[in-house]
């Protein structure tokens, strides 16, 4: 049990340092409702665990066989102590899938949550991070969840997003750098960890995909790609982009 706790502590420290790949796909309807599907690929943890002899911790925690589990967030959210009442309501119709396969070195989480209006999207990201932290801790760290020192620090699928402001209007979306907050980035311990991982050749990557309710009239941004039918916006970025040129992660779209 001690070996499991030590390994999980190290593993989730790597997660906090941004050692993962994530994709957030948002599908918008004409009335402003839609769904957000967040996929986080943490397979690198298994690869690294095998490299340092820690794969046995996964096996001891019940991960020897390949697993593919899907749970309803309505019941799960009630067990997460640090969720607010409003956040629990946002989770009610969502679902979370965990896929772990040691042989294929695969570890993925996929969370799908509907929203009734775009104002809920950022709140959903925050709440989903708390739920994922609890779920992974419970299923891989025993009844006590994650090591206590990690607390509720599990990042969202896009922790760099905290340094930006995303505004949704009836016919547009704009993501802008919060320059005042970015000026404090060097004082954040978690951001120092993300930078260190990037400097060591393991940057965190994030892809935002937005399925629009109608074709885009204009799309601006260094990393922006628009599909041929102009109804799908893709913005791929990494923690290297964030530290080298944070404005490269900005975008503006009108439709």
C-alpha cells in the first residue's frame, strides 16, 4: 500500500506539472446550448512508470487488466466534497469514461457534459477537474483518494486557460490574454512545474475544437485552423507557446 501511495503521489505530481495531452471539443447549437467533451491522455504516466519500475503500483491498485469504465456524473458529483451546489447541477447529465491498458501503455479520461448556455462552459471546466481528481483518486488510490498533500489541485484539462478570458456572444467567440494575471506567472509553483517539463522536452499540449452552429465569417489567431466548410475551428497549442508567445493562443471568430 505504501508503494502505491508513493507512486500515485509521484504520478499526480507529474499531472500537476502538465504531463498530459488534452482535447476540449465544444459543439454549439443555434440556441446557445451544446456539449463539451474533454479528453485527457495520461498514457505517458504508464510509460514513465514502467521505465522506473513503478508499473507494479498500477497492478496492485487493480490496473493489471485492461479496464474501460463509464460512470454517470450525477451520482459521482454528490460524493465530491469540494463541489459547490451550482457545480453539482452542471454535472448532473454528464458522464466520465476511464480507459486503462498497461500492455498498450494507455491511460485516458473522457468527460462529456451538456450545457444550456455558453456562460456555463468555464464553470464546467473547473467542476470537471474536481470530479476527475476525485474519480482517479478513488479508483487508483483506494478509498482515501489521492495523497492528502495534493488536495484539490488536480488541474483542468487546460490549466493554461486560467490566464485567458474567453467571451461568448450570440455570433462570436474571443479568447484574450489576461495580461495582469500573466505577469504573475513566475510566482506560481504549478506553472514553474509546467515550464520545467516543457524545457525538458515534455510540453503539455492542448487542442480546442469548436463546432459552430453556422459557417464562420471571420477567424483570426496565429494557431487557428478553419475547416473547409468553415464550421469547425481548431486551435492547437502547447505550454511552449504559452511561455514563448502567450498571444499566439488568442483567437477571435465571428459567425
